[in-house]
């Protein structure tokens, strides 16, 4: 039982007992959750706390913002609604955040609910948001892309996408990457924009503010790039 000014209590049998951490006495407790490991998460006006199954306090990364809502979802992920810092997500000990800039209705989160389809409903100071099966895969040099800054993306007619980067262009189908830079005929490796026309030609704007046009041979693979600088 979290209270508004007397801290935290728990029922065992028919007895109501104060939580053994005396530093919670007088605290404003707004939210409680228990995860699959038996840990108890406590949202207070002074921030988030965590205790193991034996009520021993666990160290957390410093966070002193007010926590208004907690929810452990079906995958064991802890969701944390804060005042002013948006929605926090704790997965495998790592914390990430979702803010208004990410599409959240407001950065003050006051309620959390998971429905039967696994969607997370987020009550905020300025309306309701829904989070549905969000995944943020990251594709980079480890997946074979040329790396560097990614300045532009467009669809490829042969499947996948083209990415314009500071090291050239890459075509990626989700599994395999093909990279093209100066060795393939580009005037410079720095590419700011990429677009594929209906006939398969690839238009680039490079770091010299030039337009380059690459003509693709009509096969499923990009065999060569013959570029013209305009």
C-alpha cells in the first residue's frame, strides 16, 4: 500500500506492517509493481526505487524525477511513467526513454495499462497514447552497410532501400548490403540525397552540390554504376 505522506505498507496474513526501509517514512508513494524476479518497484515523488524479494534496496541509475505510474508487461519489461521526463523503459537493466518528441502525447505520464493484444496505453497530462509492438532495429556497419552519417533514404525497385551516407550509397534489403563509393564511379564519397527513378536510374546529390545519375543495368543485381556529373 502506497500512501500520500506516510510511505509504504504491506499486508501479510491479516497484519498491516510498515515497509522496513525507514527512509520511505513520510514519502509520497504513487505507484507499485512487482516483476517476475520478485523485485518490488516503488514510484515516489522523489524518484524510482527497487527492492529485492527480501526487501533489500537495489542500486539504480540516479533518477530523481517523480514517478507517477509503473507497469510490468507480459515480456517482463518495466514501464515507468514520470513527471516531465516522459515514459521510461527498463529492459535487462538498461533504461531508455520515450518523449513528446518521439510521439508521446505529453512528457508527464500518469497512467499505464497493457491490453489483451499487448498494446501499452499511456495516460498523460495531455491525452492518451498507444504503444503497439514497437521495435527499433539498428542497421549499421555490423550489418554490412558502408557506415558514416546517413543523410537520405529512398525505396529501391528491386526491393529494400537506398541509403545516402557520408561514405557513399548502400542498397540494403534487410539481410544483405551493397555499397558503392568512389571506386564505383562516384565523384566523391559524401552523398547527401538519393532517389531512384521509375526506370531504375539512381539520382544523387553529393557533397559538392552536384547531381550524379547512376544507370543500373537491367538485372536483379547492380553490376556497374556509370555516373554523370551534372
